[in-house]
């Protein structure tokens, strides 16, 4: 059985690895498109919107609700990708423990 001191060292090491992983992933960019590429959203690893691009064709129909839906879809998908990557990477560090991140 490990001593309490060994367990604390292991916990500190895991915390450091988690922090480093979160910082590394936060700097990454995740992109998703909607409407066949009419709208593209880019978020960082924390899911914050960094960039949004619209093809001129997205505005040709002058259908505001369609453009709004495309923006929401692209942003949501990019955020889901970032969240999934973060959960996967941190899950590997915690051995699958369901910890709040």
C-alpha cells in the first residue's frame, strides 16, 4: 500500500498533467461548417468562438433565419468537437474517472 505522501505526489503529478493538457488543448482550434460550407465557425479548445466566415452565397437568398440556423449549427458543432477532444484527453489522464473539468 502506498503511503499518504506517495498518493499526494501522484495527485500533484496528475494535476500538473491535467493543467498542461488543458492549456495545450485551449490553444488548439476546432472548425466546423454548415450548409455545405456556406458558414464556417472556428473555436478554441475552451469552446470560445474565434472566427466565423460566411460565403457570399449564404446571403444571396436573404433568408435571415436560415443564416442564423447555419451559424448556430457551425458554432455548436465546433464547440462539440472541442469539448469531446478535451474530455477524451483528460479522461486518459484520469483513467476514465468522471471528474468535473
